[in-house]
């Protein structure tokens, strides 16, 4: 038997669909003035009143509606010398358009409210120690002031991809590579030499930098100049390589050991400050500090507009960093 022809399923043409979509979009954008003219006449019942509302000449309004009727192939309005009335098709079309325009108006107001009122989720990446000690208290402050803000905080000591990982805000300490990201300086700090009273009781404290070689030191291996400690006081500058009883890539681990009297550490001043105040640490060789400013920046995705939720958070961070003694 000869093979029977099977019915062919009509294949959609993606290029044709693209052309149709472009055509539709072009029609919408080109005809928006015509639609607005029709809605204005339907609402006011007058070409003159619609012209005043849209700040156009009445003849322009009449021409736009004629273009719309020609495009649709249906009569929308019945014009008389005294007034204007909707046809049945015009009444149906007006109701549908009015619901669409009302939705658009609502969306516009809501977007305005979104800009005016800080809200939405703020995705943030912060270094672990700095984040916990300095930034975390800002979270509670922001949430109390702006209950519509939600914070998604990531505590990590890696260089995240701000754009690729969809972060709204990233805090980074140290030198910044060149990029298109928006950056805002939050503050800068230096490090000082500290030890616990328990260490002093057993080993005493050095009276010169050179005497440090006879003391147990604690090394933070992510310190910018490591393995050197470059320190300055007034117009003096000295670089030395301490002999360390502990090497760690965690500034917190180094601080814990310093607090327990294990040795002398070069610790960020902001980390040492509360322990110095409480007497848990003593400043060693006061006046000497690290020569390098470590700057903390807030990084944000590129773009001319920074969301209000991000702006208010950065402003709060700047105030907090200043209160904590950052320069």
C-alpha cells in the first residue's frame, strides 16, 4: 500500500514571532498618544475638555482618535454638534483601557513609594570580624528604624563578585582593584602593639622596638606588609621581622592569644580599643603604630542610581565608623 500522508504539525517560526512582537511593541508605543486622547475624551465627554486636560489642540485630539479608529477598524465615538458619546465598542474598549491605565497608575505610585520609603531586601557581604564587631549592630538599628527593610548578611573573608553574586553592598578593607563598581570610603584604621597584663607579669615589656626580638610575638599572616611589621612614630619609621610564637590568618585568633598572655600582637586599633579600656590589654611602646592606613570601603554595583535602602545603610555605616574611632 502506498504510504499514507501523515498530517503535518505546523511549526512555529521564531523569527516570525519576533517580527510580530516588534510590530506589536511598535504599535503600542506609536499609538499611546492616540489611546490617551481617546481615554481623555471618553472621561470628559468633550474634545475641548480633553484638549485642555492633555494640553493639546482639539483638532489634534480629533485626529488622534480618527487614527485609532482607523487602526482598530471600528467606530469608538459618536460625534454630534453638542456632545460626544461612546459606541458600544467604544464603551467596551474604554472600560478595558481604564483598568489597564489604573493598574499602570497604581504601579507608578507604588514605585514612587518604594523609592520614598526604604524597603526590600539588602544583600550584604562583610568581613567576618569587622562585620561582627562593627557592622552587625547597624543591622538592628536599620531594622528598627525601617521595618520594611530585610537584611541578607553574608560574613566571609573572601573577595565576592558584587555583580555576579547580586550583592547590593560589599564591605572591603585594603587596596581596591580597578573596577566599575561604585565605592564609598567608610573609614581608615591603623594597628598598634598590645599585650595582656599576664604577659607583662611574666616577661615584662620591651622599651624599644629592637627589644621586640627578645619577646614572644603573634603574627597575623594577612597583615598587608607581612612578614614585616613596619611601624612609625612622629618622623621615625622602622621595619622589623618579628619572631613569632604563633602564626595565624585570623586576626581574632591572634587577639585571643594576646588576651591570654601568650605574646605581643600588632592588632587593629579598633579591635584593641574595648580591651584597652577594660584593662584586658596594655599598649606596648605607645605612640608606635603601623605605617599603612587600612581603608574600609563600601562597594556597590555600577549605575547612576543607588537604591534608597542602600544609601541609608551606607550613611549609617559612616556614622558608626566615626563613633568607633575610624578616620
